[in-house]
């Protein structure tokens, strides 16, 4: 019994040691995936929020970015484009 448990643990360790790459599928019509939708992103002037805003724009959504620093919001709009 101990040999079986040892073998299972050894196999699990080997699985976790291997670097596995998992493909992330992307839709064929990604530029139109969110066409006609509006996204409100808080904290969108930097970091993850900014990346989300860019991705939503690339997918066809209209994006509203909210944040506490007006200067950063203006710089963000210049960087990714402004619809208005």
C-alpha cells in the first residue's frame, strides 16, 4: 500500500514540476465580439484596468474609463484613443 501511495505522490510531483503551456483560444471574429456593447472600467487609467480597456476596444466595445486622477485619465485617452 505504501508503495502505491509513494508512486502516486511521485507522479504528482513530476506533473507539477513540468512546465505546461495551455493554449488560450481566441474567437475568430474578435474585432466584432463586443460590437454594440458598452464597458465601464473603474481604475482603467493604468495597469490591469488599462489593459482591459484596450482589449475591450479591440473587440469592438465602446469603453468608459473611470478613475480618481484626472490627469492620468487624459493621458490614458490620448494613449488608447478617444471616441469623443
